[in-house]
């Protein structure tokens, strides 16, 4: 039961034989917890539905910390789902490209799954060609997290925790991770990541929602994108950094002023799948990107404390997966803005460090803020 001031209602869902717990406060903020299925190891998985005072909805499961739905108003107030994903647990247990997932220990790639720390070479699980991607074979996107809902004055959310064991996927140190998802009454979906370790290790946590602000009516190529970055991380064919941070300088990589995603994508081999080096501002949180979908009028802004954002245009979606509302996920049907440190940082001494030591706390905050242009 959710122990928060307010009226707590238990609803028996007769048609599914499932127990649903609803948290309702006087001003109709809501957190609903319901069963979402059973994980392969027999653990019961939950789905949390958060609703804000404007009717915006976020659905989160403790399997992989996955955001399964985000209902956001268009310019006429129609609430529609702007993230790709599934409406049941089973497809999330199978192969999928990190839809909505909480990614760790290391979001993005580590070359050949190897790095050296204090003279010791570590070998990670290799799951992307010869490289390590998004935490390995069983990354945080496949972990069953402990989940606690909470309610604050202008927000409600879920706190997810897990302990990644020493040498899991090859990483040293027991890493204790806490991720707080919140939906605020300012129409923000916020993520705060924290982690502590008992051995020196790399950490780079991120979130992998695929956004489609048309709510799946078309692909994302007409979305207008602004990315607040003068430079991007140059990568080789395996998407491993060469070490060069190159100026965008009016090229197809330049989103300093807004451009539709599709206008120059043909000039970028494979499509956009690059880390942008965010321009620093005076505040701890910088505006990383602003996306406008012209037909619905939806706007999404991303703010972060991280030095980079991976802009990925769903280049590997190929129509083989069908998601919620029977939408077929074809190429470029969603884009990701994954706030993070740069790929392969443990092997790139010039990049901002991703190394966490005992006694330190890893922290990272990101806000996805929604509005409309009317
Ligand atoms: C990240 C990577 C992409 C791809 C997707 C998952 O965004 O940068 O290359 O691996 O995850 O399909």
C-alpha cells in the first residue's frame, strides 16, 4: 500500500483478476500501481501510472525501469502517447532496442569491451559487434528494480533502486543505484540518477525513450530539432570515438538553429547516432535540445547536468516490431535524446571522466519538459 497522505483506494479489477492500488489526493493527483506480469525469474512486475494536475500521464514499470507510455497534450489539448513501446510485459522480455529503458552501468559503447583502471585490465560482456553497449548482455534495462512510489507538493513519482554486484557484466565494484522518476505539474518528466560504489568503476547512466511527438501518426523526419552544441564526438564505423571533437560548423550535424531532422539526414552515413558536446551555460542544468512537431504543436525541451546528449534517429528500426496501438516501428519512427557522458570515456583520457570512486556519489539530472506552440 502506498503510505502517503491522501485517500487510498483499492480496486479489484474483476476482468483481469488483478489487484490495483490507487492513490488519490484531494486535487486528483494520482499514482496507480498494478501488476504488469511475471519476470523470467518469477518476480512479480508492477506498472505505475502517474497523472499530473493537467492530466498528463507517465507509465513506468520496475522491469528495466522502462517508461512504457507518456501521454502529452497537443495544441488542442488531446492527450496522446509520445513514446514508443509495448502495452504488455512480454515484448519487453524479448529482444527490443532499449525502448524506454533505464540504461547502465554504461550507456553507449566501450571499445572492444575493455578498459584499464589502476593498472588492472577489465573485460566486459561484448554485445554490439566487438564492442560493449548499454551495460552488456543483462544491462539495467533487464534488471527488476525495487520500486517505491512517492508524492510531493507539485510532483509524484517512483524511486527505483538496485545493487549491481561486483563483476556483473565484468564491471568492478558493488554499485548501489537510485533513480527517481517524477512527473511534475509543470508538465516535466524528470529523472535523477544517483550511484555509489565500493570499488573504482566507470558509470554512465541514461534513459532511452524513443520519442515521436506525432504520437505514431508518421515518422520523426519532420520534427524540428535544435541541439545546443557547437561540437560532436566523431566516431568510426563501429560508432567508437576517434577522440576528435569536431565543430558542427554549418554541416548536416549542425542543429544550433532548428532544422527538420530529415532535411539533411541523407548526408549522415546511417543517420544520426552521435553524441553532441553540449555548450555550457551559467546554470548547472543546460538546455540540451528543443524539438517541435509542427502538426500537433507539441514541443519537448531537454535539460541536463550531463556534458553530452546522444541524438539517435531510430536508424536500426526496420518494421519488425509492432508496438502500442498497432503502430509498426519502421526506420526513423522515433528519436532518442540520451543525456550522458561521451562514449568510450574509460579509454579516452581527454574526455570528461566517468570514473566513480568509493566515497563519491554519481549524480545526473535530466528534465524532459513538454509544452505546445499555441
Ligand atoms: C543507442 C545507440 C544506437 C543503438 C541504439 C539501440 O542509441 O547509440 O547505435 O544501438 O542505442 O538500438
